[in-house]
């Protein structure tokens, strides 16, 4: 059996409020957290020159990316339950750092972290949760074979929420899906694609790194476990030279993505390249069957059978979606909460979704109108240049069970639901998901996810993250002697470098540090990469 390797990089929404409710300066607050991390965590600074980047003793990396985005990258993991464990360990590290910083802020101040995927303030922001999969596949075959899987896996891997590119309340299985504008793209911040062509291996030995940016941050353990486990098996099938997408290639992947994202029943037909149709669940079923047929192939990991069992169980549950997964998957848990909140107001979920369409039409007719606080008097004013458009929308509004006089009430409900959406993924005990979980109302736990406190301080047992974490622990008390990258640990005091270009090393391999690296520590990462390249490692 072969080992697979994967990891996550999660961007977190982050904010703080003073005792008077006024937002704290984000940059200053984030710098306080980075200072606390350097002082209280067992870590080494990044050898690449990023002063806001630390490698931790559990093999993970905590850093601030472009645009002041705090991110936590898990160590390289070799099992899906291990990855879930380290993802949750990273979140707990953030909470503990924040508690220490918050204790030194003015009394009554609060700091918040959120697992968010899109922003509802009007900025149309999206946060990333990027996946990395180590592979040795023919890169020319990856996109064609993987895209149908990435499009349809959102029936279990979607975070759920509202389409923040529209003014109404359009519930979708995957809000980030609507921020993908290309099928294949090299851009990660603008023209994002379903398939990302970035291939920065960060290791040697002929390995490559598949970088997936179309996924979302998840709270449900089983959703995260299955998202990574199933995708790793599909990558393994492609690496083996098989064709897991045979017969299920999509005619229009972007259109299919939007169709799947808008369909909580998971039954919408998708047009295939061969002229036939299939639902997202049926396409996932085909991928699953290919994996089951090749469980004994040398490229498959030892845990493949368990992933297939859970994958099949989930697809069986999804036959009766959304109710059958309303306590299991992020998107279905959210939808159940929001439907309940709407019905408490005496409205139907269907009328709310129709009202969202109405708001879109109203926004098109009156683009200058602030839809968060509509001026109802101006809508019916005789001098309103768009009075004809308002009149034309009135029958549609009545069919939704609303009148113009109730539009403000609908907007209040919209604001309430969007606040619930944001607070759903709030880290810590005040998050809505956390509260539901503590009350025993959810059935999301994945098999084998345990010992999270241990994962906060110990690296995975296999792979190069183990050697990295152990070396960090030895060197962390000797600043500035130690520095780190994904591929190496640098001990300047002993003038040596731990070579981590092999993703699956059994023992530490130290080499002498070249003289030019000793003289110019600021360019150390670039020099290290050049040395490894010269040695034929990269």
C-alpha cells in the first residue's frame, strides 16, 4: 500500500471590539497576537524572510499573508482523521493565543475568529481554505479527470450559506462556488478556477503538489474528513493511470457547479460531455465505484477501504437530502437552522427565497437605493423616476406574501440570518456550531478524530513533519540559531541544514551549511532552494 500526503491552509476572518463596541485596529491586534505567538509557542521563524510567519513544534505553520490575512497551515498529514485532528488543533492554538492577548486588552474587549467563506458586509470578500495533495501523476491528465469530482463533491463538502454576490437571500450549498469564474486558472485571488494550475512542489523526488482552492472551511468533522479522503483517493486513481472521470465529464463545468450549489435536494440533472445527464450524487457514485474497484492497487493507501465505506454511507444518506443530513453536513445544518428561524416569523422558506429574487430586481431598477435600509416613502413618491418599475414589481411582491410596507421587516430578517451565518463558524464556545455540538444535537463526528490537545504540541508520527517538529523543539530555545521552511530546518549555530526535501524521510539528514548561507541569512531560503536544485533534489 502507498502513503498519501495532504494538508490544509485556512484563512480566518478576524476582528476585535473594544469595551465600547468600537472595532479595534486590526493590524495592531494581529501584531499583538504574532508577538504572543513568538513568545509563548515552541516555534522557529520562517527562513524566507517573512517576519510574520512561524513554524510550530507540531509541524504546522502560522503566518499572516498578503492583505493581513491570518492563516494556519496544518502539517503534512498521511491520514484523513489526522488532518482533521491537526486542523482542530490549529484552531485551539489560535484561541489560546487570543485568550492571552485579550487578558491584556482593556477590560470588556473581545477578539473573534471565524471560519468564514464569504463576507456579507457588501465587500464581496471570500476567504480561502486551500488543500494540497502530494502526487506523482501526469499533470496533463489531472484537470480533465478531477474537475467533475471537484464540482460534485460539494453535496457533502459545501459549507452552505448565502450567495453574497446578490442582494437577496439565495441559500446555496457552496457560497465560494459563485466566486469561481474559470474552469482552469493560475490565479488564486482574481479569476479563480475550479482547477488551479499552481504546482509548487516544496519537495523533491519527482513529487508534485496539487493545489485545490475551490474548497471551503468546514465545521463538520465528517464533511472535512470525507472531502480530503475522497479527493486523495481520486488523485491516487489518476496517478495510477486510471480514468476515474470516464463517462462523467461535464459539458459545462461552471454551469454544473452553480446548478449543484443551488440544489439542496442533490437531484438536479447535469449535462455530460457525451450528451447524457447525471446528478451530482450519481457522478460521485461513479468515482466511488472506481475507487472500490481498485482498493488493492499498489497506489492506494491502507485507509482507502474506510474512506470508501464512509463515502458510500454519505451518498446513501444524500438520497433523501436535505433532511437526511440536517445534523451531519455544514450546509444542511445551516439550512435547517435558517428554515426554522424563518418559520418562527410566520413566513415560508420559499417566500424568503422569492423575496431575494425580488430584491435583485428592485436593486436593478433602483441601483441608488440602499437595500439594507429602504426608503419606503421614496419608492411610492410621485417624483420617483422608477415608479413604473416599482409598480411592475408589486404583484410579484404580493405573491411572496409581502407588501412594500413589510419590506423593511424582511430586511431585518435578512440581517438576522446573515449574522447567524457569520456566527455559525465562530471559533470557541460562543459559535453556533459549537453550541449545537455541545448540546448533542449534531451527528458530525468522524471516526478516529481524537487527542486534539496532543496534536497541538506534537507532530504527526509519519512523514517529514515529524522530523521538522522534533528539530524545532530542539532549536527553539536558541534563537536566532534556528530557522525553518517546509523543506528544511536551518541550525546556524551548528552551521548545518536538515534536508526535508524527501516527503517521507525515516531519519534526519543533516548537511553542512554553505558559507554564503551563513553570511546572508536574509536570503537563506532562496539560497537553500538553489543548493537543493544544484544537488538534483528539486
